[in-house]
């Protein structure tokens, strides 16, 4: 069976990306700081070191998004896909996080990723990441695609 000529190039582009995203998707599910199932920007060779440092600072600022009331929960777009829109959405708690500091870190991270996307020529699936709803469940702010939980905040 003959392999189409574009397949080796496609695999060469996708394999490092998939490898880099695997640990990030696991982290997102354990700390609930990102919508489960969404992808975070790749952290592989060629990506500016500052992006990883910023990602860690963002994770520290979000910590565990504890809240007493749904109004304390917030949502921010995070990162930049190559053909537009955020990589994911970040769930945080206004009770725990310094919202102004977090916004500054997220904006800096997103700008850095946009620049990296342009510089590296990275391609994207061009799928729009829909904004989830935020719910308060068991005292934690969480993203929800089905709207479950106590008191929704958009």
C-alpha cells in the first residue's frame, strides 16, 4: 500500500504537538483549572521558554478555585489557536485568585503564543472552542458543558 505524500509531513507536525499536549490535558483534569477535554498550547522544543514559566505562574495563581458562591467563579480565554480563538478556557475563583494579576499573566501568555504561532508557522484544526458555563460544585468553580451544578455564572 502506498502512503500519500502529505502523510509523513502531517505526522511530523502532529506527533510533537500530541506528545506535548498529553501531560497538559492530564493536569487540566486534576486541577480543574481548564475545561476538561480542551487542549492547552504545546510545550515542546521551539516554544519560547517563557511560555512554560507563564503557564506555571498561571497555574499557581489559579490554585484550587474554591468558592462559597457562584458569583466568585470566573472564566478567561487562554492561549491562541493558529487560526484564531483561544486554546481553552481557564476557570478560576475570585475568592482565591488575584483577578487583575491572573488577567495580566493570561494576556501575556496569549500574546506570546500568538507570536509563536506566526513565527513557527504552526497549523491548527480551526475548530472554535465554545465557551462553557461555570458551575459551583462541591465548593469548587468548574466548567460545565451541560450546565449541572449550583447556580450558573457565564
